C-alpha cells in the first residue's frame, strides 16, 4: 500500500501529459532553453534581441496586447530608453475637454499599440487568417518554446505529393503542415547592435526568449522564490519528522 | 465537562458560559484515536487544509477578477502580471484544485480498501460522497472562470449533457445558461455559484467531522479499539503526524506551483474563449477524465449521462452493496485482488478519458466502464457471501505491538498527557 500514493500521482501526470501533447503529426525541434529547469533564468541580451526582432518582423501583423512599455524594464532597459521606445508610437487618447479623441506620443504606461483596430481588420489584412496575439503564445501551445522555434525554422518546399493552395505555405512544424503565415524570417532580417548572429535559427531563438518573457514576466521570480520555498519546506519536513518520531517514541518501538 | 481543568481564569469564565474550550479539549486533545493508523489516514486532514487554501486564495483572487465575457480573460492576465504576487495566488489556486482532487481520491481509495464505509460509518461515507459531488461542481465552474478556450468549450459540452433529459432537457439547459448559448449570464452565475459552493462544502465537512467523531477513525486492522490501550489522544500524536504529512504535501504542492505550474492545465486555456472556433480535442481537467470516459463509453447520450452520474451514485449505496462484516482489505484475500483490479480500472478510465473517442479507445472504455459497475454491483455483493476472511487479531495492541506487554506503556501514555 505504501507505493500507492506515488503510483496514483505518477499515473495522473502521465495521463495529463499524454493529452496535453496534442496533435502528434509533427516532430518538434528541441533546444535547451536557459529558462527551463528549477534554476532557469531568462537571458536578457537574447530577450532584447528578440524584442528588436519582434518590432521589426512580427509587429506589423501580430499584437502584444498584455505588454506595456513599462514592462520592458525586465529586459534591462533604463527608464529613458523605455520612454524613447514608447514615444516612437502614436497612441489614441481622449476625449479632451472639447470631447475630441486625439493622438499623442506613447508613454511608459501605455500597452503596445496593436497593428489592427479589430479582428476583422486583422483578418482582412491577412487573406482571412487571423494573426494571433503573441503575448501568451508560448503558454498557449503545447511545448510552446520548442513549438515556436520549430515553427519559425521549419518553412520548406512542400514534398511533391502535397498540394499547397494559394495563400498557404508549407511548414513541417505546423499541425497539418499548411500555414497561412508566409515565412517571416529569412536570415539577416535584423541587424543586432551587439553583433550577435542573425541567421534564421538565431533570430527564432531570440524571439522565443522574448515571447517566453511576455507570456510570463514573473517566470524568473517564480523559480527563484520556488528554490527558497523548497529549502524551507524540506527543512520543515525533516524537523516535523523528527518531532513526530520523538513524540511517538513512547508508543511504538521504532 | 467541568471547567476546572483550565487554570486560566478568563478561559474558565468563558468556558462556563460558552463551552468552546471544553469542546476543543474533548474533540482535539482527548479524542481517542486508534494508535495503528498508517499514512493513508493523513489524507483527511490534508483535504481539509486544501479546502482552506482554496477558499483563502479564491477570495483574494475574486477581489481582482471580473466575471464578464469581455474582461474575464484579461482580468486573469492582470492578476498574473500586475497584481502583487497575483501569479503566485493564481498558481496556488489553479494547482490547488488538482492537488485537492489527488488528496481526496487517495482518501476515497483508502476508505474503499479499509472498508471505512461500513457500519457504523455509513453516513460518514455518504457525507463524503456528497463532498466529492460538490467539489466536482465547484471545480467545473471554477475552470470556466478564466474564459479561455477550454473553459468555454468545456462549459458548452458539460451543460449540454442536461439536454439528454427527456422532454424538459432543452429547457433545463436554457435555464442553466441564462440564455440560448454559453454567454455572459452563464459566466456570471458560474462565478456566483463558484463562490458559494466552497462554503456549502465547509458545512458538509463539519457534518462529516461530527459523524467521524461519533465513532472515531477506522484503522488498518478494521476492528474497533477494545480499550484505552488501543488508542492514543489525538493531540499530540496525530497533530504532529498530520503536520508531518502536511509538510510533505506542501513540498510536492510547492514543486508544482513554482516549477511546473501549467503541467496539469491545458495550453488551449491560454487562448481567449472563441465561440466561433472549436478546439481540436475538448478535454476536461484530468480529475474528470474517468467520468468523461464513462460518459463517452455509452453510445446513447442519455445513457452516457446516466452512467456518469451513476458512477457517483453507486458510491452512495456502497455500504449496502458490500455486506462483508470484515472492514479491512488486509483480511479479505479475494477482495484485495479485486480492489487492485478496480484501482487499475479507474486509472485506465482516466487514461481513456483523455484519448480521442475512436477505434480501440472506444472498446477499451466500454470494457473499463462495464468493469467499474460490475465491481460495485456484482463482485462486492458476491464476495460478501463467498469469501472466507483471514482470522482477525484480537485487539489493535496485539497486532501493533506483537504481545501483551503493553499495559505499562499504555499507562505511560496517559500520564504524559
């Protein structure tokens, strides 16, 4: 009976994992991300590069609704830099005292302006396909970081027997292999200030770092807190076990 | 019930007028508990702690949550990003539901193996099954609140089940929805009920405890304690043991919260609900999968719904299905085998509930569902007649301590307290 608990727990994890894996017709490329594991951290320079790649490549179609400019301080930017980023955008505000809406430069408290005013406009601008918001994308897909990396690096010529309709593209990592998004990265699409390589897989990897952060800005803090909490609890387990053995010592012989 | 046992005069004054201290002393301090309980008896107190954790985190989350179809998803993300430690509160609550069910399932299987549902604890068991039902309703409605894709489609699938009821089914579904589809009124009422039901659970838990304290805990041997030499006072012996169990539980719980918080969730629930787009596979949370498998195993809609509710309903009458006077499975050689087969069957149902309803999975689901009911309705009643149990020990002390030299030790225990 002792192994019963671990058995039921193991089975539950197995079951929950096996259905979370989802559609299994594609094989994902696996990378060792710095943020995986209990001591994982987010690489700030990779996130900054990913932020640049997002702005120069993705942002023309994909919104980032849950991120405000002020959040960029997590990436290591100073207040002045954040104000400068925000000021590059025009944001609608109002109504003013005359009851008119007006445009003003962005401030740190603003969220990233979306490229399209609404879903219908986004679809109309993309041949009927809706470019999803990217804030949560790495959490909204099974094995999100690997999936995103694979998706961005798996555009290929379709195999001979695969019909690719107009406005669709062949992608080995996309479920069903036909995706409406044209290949976004070809290599050297951005020139990084820090001179980091800008080939397809490097840009894809940088974007994964950035979008893992946007999906969960508290990731690093969560893991750091977790390590401390685990140390505390393991000590508590040891001490309460000792106390239990001491209290029970006059009832049962060990 | 004399107030003299308290030395503090304020306590004495209060206790004379309102005997809460006597009550606590009687139910927690003196409360005689079999001394041979194993770690499976930890899960009752763990379930209680889980309930408290869920209520506390839930109330705080409700302060920042907006139950409206246009804002619910955003408000959850706001909790995750902008509310101080909101990510921690939400991950505790979200994983807390899973851990609550893990604990309660182990608690139930413990009751099944050691015959804790048998006389005189039938009502204790029935109240427990009622708690399970309330928990399932609460968890289902809670999962709808973030208003992600699985929230929306799970709510649609499950509420639609009621349309299987003949004649009035469709009216019931419209009544549940507050409209003609799962929409804002549905979300609003689910939030209201999700806030209410935990307190109903607290009420039933109190009754569960009253019923428990009437005859005390069952134990792994399954025979009643024959006297003080077979029991220890609840405090400090089981308070410390429960505390140790709690420490282990919290360690596992914290590992999930801090290192794999989304492992037991579904990625689709990070996509905002979209009534125009159905997810590829609609799956409920893992703790509903066995019941979901039973639902889908029956080819008829009404039949499936009846089978699913029947899977719980059969637990209510379990004390009268298993007529064997022997409580503990340790002394029932054939029952023991069937218990583990049944356990494997439940795990299989959980696995099958997560698989698509096609091909071999449908066949296996039907076999596993049939076995589930066969176990309760045929095997248990039959075993109570044909099985020859092993001889029971004469008392708990003898089986625990392997001798009669315990009179001295038992009195030592009493002196210490």
